[in-house]
């Protein structure tokens, strides 16, 4: 009985690591506890990144070359991505981005301002840019929460894109016109900080922008 109680206590201690906050479930990160072929399972996948940037980007696991592909996309086509979790901290703002260089640079393909993510299961559509080159890439979801501690969340998945035949395979230069990922609260990257109770309105959100609630392009 004592042994069983110890197991139950240990399970409860680890439960918040798996179920707190939010995480991307589709495309599925290769280090997700749910991934069937994960070499390493990250039970803190729903936790924010370290403020010092020690696990930026992608919680420190951004080597897409050796990661199993969890989704296949075609340039110019529209798809859905999914988030899941119980603590959405009042929503906030999110971005979706692609990287062809192992996380050195991320180009934003969609911004969601306000109300992101919704609590529970949330689905957002996105379009792979028509000029996206063929090759393996990192698909990233980032989130700056509305309420609570000032945090920056990021999950990444390895995806394969069938892209523009005129673009060099795996060469992200064809996406150079897209904005760079907005990062806040990571001291090794920049000094940007978000304000609690305010949804971030990205200074350069790109062409594909979704506004929720009272958020607009002119919001502070």
C-alpha cells in the first residue's frame, strides 16, 4: 500500500509537466510524449522556453535533418494545425513559421493576434507560401501569453514540403520577403518584453493575419 501510494504521488508530481499550458499536436513535434517514433520524449513540451534562451529555438531540439517527418505539405495549399492544453493564460498572440536552416532563421507564414490559443483544443488554418522551396523544414508555433508570467512558448515539428520547382531545394532565400519571427522575453535574442494583460500586436505580422476578440491592426 505504501509503495502504491508513492507511485500515485510521483504521478501527481509529474502530471503538471504533461498537462499544463498548451502544446502543438498537429503537426506533431518529434519529441512529443505522444509521438510514436520519438527518440526522446519531452514531458515538459508544454512549458515555456527558458528566459535566458538556453533552449531557443524549439526547446533546444531543432535538428530537423535527423528528425522524423510528421506532416507533408504542398506549396500554395491550405492546412490546419492543432493545439491542445488546459492552461491558455487568457489567450494571447501566436505565430506560425518555417525554417529551412535548422532553426537559424524562421519566416512567419501566419500571425494570430488575440485569443490564441483557445482553451482545450484549438485549430488554426495556414497556407504554405507558393514560393516555398521543396525540402525538409521546421514548422514552428510560438505563443506570447496574455496573462500570468511573461513567457515565450515554442514547439517545432519536422515537415516535408513539395514546393516551387523554380526555387532551389531547401533554400529559404525564396521566402526572404516574409517577416522574421517575433521573439520576446528571451534575453539572448533581444530586449523585447511583453506586457501582461495586453495581446501582442506584431509589428510585422505578414500578409496572413487573424484578429480575434477586440484586437485589431491598430491595437496598442
